[in-house]
């Protein structure tokens, strides 16, 4: 194991701070966020030999808000150049209408960042680290979404198997210990700095499964929540809480939590007012209702608009938001019943409610219809609710993608989701997510924040994509590698990049063929178990028999799920010939001998990808081994250990899946490779 005792600097090592610290820096604003930035600059200049200056005309770097830029413009040509940028065509034109924008310019050796507000200035200053400018450059950036949120599934009480963080693979909770909110929040401060550098501006600190102890964060523990909020606020991040729908009963002692009951509404209003007394910039509530055993409006014969709206009305006077999750399905399904389809559930429940939500409700929709599988189609809910603010939820914590023991850079997967266009008008998922992006965090108290050191790239990429959804995920990886390993030789960085770039596809190749999900061990969800979920109540089946495999979700002969998509996707997914190979078994039940558009058969595809997947991991192991002595020793040792587990696990996946499919189909591998009988 690693010997690191203080957390890794991740993508903000001192060496990466050079663009902020080598010269004379002018930073005239004041206020809490500017003080944070000043602290960064003081640190960077102490390390790199520069210093702060009051004289703008002598500065090499000017960090300004619109408020201060005007006064300086007359004295510094580069500032005029930056302010004039709006009048020039290019990236800035698209950046202009959005709040949180900054402009960065470099002219005659002088660099300028002008933020539209202090948070934008902080983000713009961090952007300098990843995008060094050449003379004459002007760059404008603005976050695409006003809310870029990380959700922590952290508890106060520890689960006997999972620990304190549900689906956490990175040590303990950053926020909580056995007693409640940690006394020492210094790690939270470092974490907030990392998040702010990527543009994250909202964090929900506790699990959406709200247990009895954590429910009290909303009431008894408010002073402690306020301590967390104070730390996060310094970095431009608003604090949110997950709350239980039954709180009026469990905390308030009322006989009901019926959202249409006036006493219930009054309880939420009074409770929420107390939250704002403690945390004036509180972000709002995150709610998982009628889902996997959590209470919700169905218990009172109400629908989810009724449920969300009672909380929304309590938050509205204070400027808060309800993030209401659309992850609602029957988790007590009968596997014998092939007509019920979990994939349909969110659309069935929520699409009819479009237009009924209060303006400060954001419906938080998982990116796929099931549950963060390695490969899923995009959720049709995202196309079905134009009159509702939607946030798309991603999972940075790698529950189904290797649990931070496997290298799995998810940037390409998320980018594919965000760029997906439902129709020819070109409206992408990113543009429909008017409520922003949210994701389940993968960070904890591990020395590398994320358990696997290379899993930091996922945290970085999520923040960056939430700001700039159209950015190439490969470029994000390059940024992360450069920032994280600034002292490494170019060939070393290229090697790390190569190893990670296709790691999602590699992971998919040895785990989840052609859109089949959930072939994992039930409960902890790690490692292969092809039939593990097949006869359970969770609605996650593949229906493999001796003839074939896959879920018939067509309108013609199946569950009708394809009908939830607008054209052209409805027809495309409905048609066996037009359905993309990578999702074939998600939408269709086919014989093992069915020929894919790639030309190979389903069963041969399973064999080929599983053998190729293991070979790819063997290559990764070799490539990483060659970096020994050329990267920080602790990082190298930690990744080496995890790659060994990845290889063991990939071989297990290959052997179990190949054997399973051979036994079921009786069709041998065309290439005669060894498959265990
Ligand atoms: C927080 C999946 C996970 C659960 C998680 C749930 C959710 O089912 O396995 O641990 O619960 O998703 O997103 O609410």
C-alpha cells in the first residue's frame, strides 16, 4: 500500500501553478472569493518567485473582475484588448450570453483574466493552468450550465460492508465521522479547491438514501452543516442536503408527510427558513423518493409533482432548488413477469408530469434508463419533458465500472451521452440539461482522493464537462495528465495518456457485451456473475437461454420501451438491422448465431472481445511497468498494485463469460482458443 500520509495534490501540484506565480500579479478586487484567489496567488508566487503588485502597468498577470477592469483599461493595453474581445468573432460570441463567464487574453507578454463576477474570475484564473496562452490569444469561456453539482453518498453511520460511503471506493467520508460532521475540515478545504479548479459549484454532502441519523443534518446538526458551508463557500460552492420525504413525520412528529397537507407544507417552510438562518447561501434539497425503499408521495396517493412542489415552495423564498430524482422504479419485480420493464419506469412516471413542476424544481435524471451501466442508451426522459428543468446525473464513483480498482476513464462515455442528439435539429443532451449536470462523487479520504490515482481523471473530467460539455474528452485527459504529472517527460505523459484513453472501451470489452448490463455479483457489484441478478426482484435481466440472449424492448413484440424515444431513434432501436451493435442486446433478444453489422456473430463477438480485453489489460500492465522510476514512486506503486487486480479480474470475467456462453450455445470459438468446459 501507499506510504502517502497527506493527500495528493492531484491535478494542482505546485509545479502546475507556474502560470499564476512566476511574474508580477495584479489582483485589485476584494471580497471572500477574491481572498481565496489571493491565497492561491500568494502560494504560487512563493513557490515560483513572483509577487503581487499594486501597480497594474508593471504586472505580467492581471486578475480582474468587470468591476475593476474598467479603471485599469486606460493604463494597460492588454486589458483593453480583453475587454474588446466581445466585439471580435470566435468562441466569445457563444460564451457571451451565459453567466459566470470569463475572458482571458495575452498581449505583448501580459496576461489578463477578466471575470464577470468573482467566481468567474476564480475559474478563469484556474483555467490559465491548463491553457497557457500565446501572444495575441483571446479565449472566452463560460460554464454551459449554471449548476455543476457533485453528490456525495456519504453517511454518518458506517454500513457493515460498504463503510461510511455508499458505493465509495476511496476510503472514508470527507465530511463525516462517527460523531457527525468532522471537527477538522481541512481536507474538505483541499477538496473544495480541487473542485473549484474544475468549475464545480454545488455539493450535496450526504447520501440520497437518508437514514435516521443523517436526517438530523436538516435540524439538530445545522450548526455543523454551516461549518461545511463556510468552507465550501470560500471556493464558490453552495452546500446542498439530501432529505427524506418523510421528514415531517420522522423529525417533525406530524402524523403525515402528505405533500398536500397544509401542516406538512408549513413544516417544510419553517424548517427550510431555519436552514437559511444557518446557511444563507444554502443550495437546496436533493430527494430520492419512492425509490428502493425510500418514502415518497406515492405513499399518500400523490404524484411526484405534488411531492417535489411542496419542497420547492418552501425553498423558493430563499432562492433554493429541489433536485428531485427520477430514479423511480419497482424494485420488487417478479422475474417471471416479462412485461414489466424497469427501463420504462422513469418515463412512465415522469413524462406525464411535464409542465407541472414549480420553476425551482430540477428533475435529476440518470443518463441511462437503468442504473449507470457500462453501456446504456440515453434516457428517453431527457427528450420528453421540454417544460421541466432537467439535470442529467452521471456516476463518477465507479460502482459498475471497476470500483476504482480498474482503470476506466469515463470521459468518452459521458461525452457520448452529452453529445447525443435526439433529433435532426441537433439539440444535444447537454443543451436539454437546462438544470445542469450532477454526478456521484468518487472522492474520499484515500491518500489519492479517489483510491485509484488514475480515477482522479474522472473527477476532473466531470467538472470540466459540466462547464464545457462539447470539449473533446481526449483533450481533457491530456489536460489532466499535464497538470498531474508536470515534471514527467513527454513520452511518460504520452504513455499514461495512451493507457487511459481507451480504458472505458477496454473495460466494456471484458465485462458487458452489446449493451447487456448487471452481469455482476449482486450486492457489491464487483466481478462477474452472469446470472447473479437473473432471478432477483430488481428488474435487471438478460434472459439468456440455450438459443439466445437479450431483452426484447421493441413495440412489435417486446415491452414497448423503444416507443418512448422520438424519431428517428424509435425506429432505429426498434429495427434489428438498424440498432447499433453496442446496444443490440439492450433492445433485442437474438439467437447466438445472429450476425452483427460488424459481420461477426453475437457469440463470437463475446469470445473475441473477452480475449481482446484481457490482452489489452496485459498491455496496460506492461506499459505501466515501463514507467517505473519515471513517475512519483507512490503513484507508480499504487497503480501497479491495482493493475494486477484488474488483470486478475479481467481474466476471471473472460473465463466466466466465455464458458457461460459456450455452455449455453454449444457454439465453439472460431479461433479455437481455450474456453473452460
Ligand atoms: C444511493 C443504485 C446503487 C445504490 C444507489 C442507487 C441510487 O441502485 O446501487 O447504492 O443508492 O443506485 O442511485 O439511488
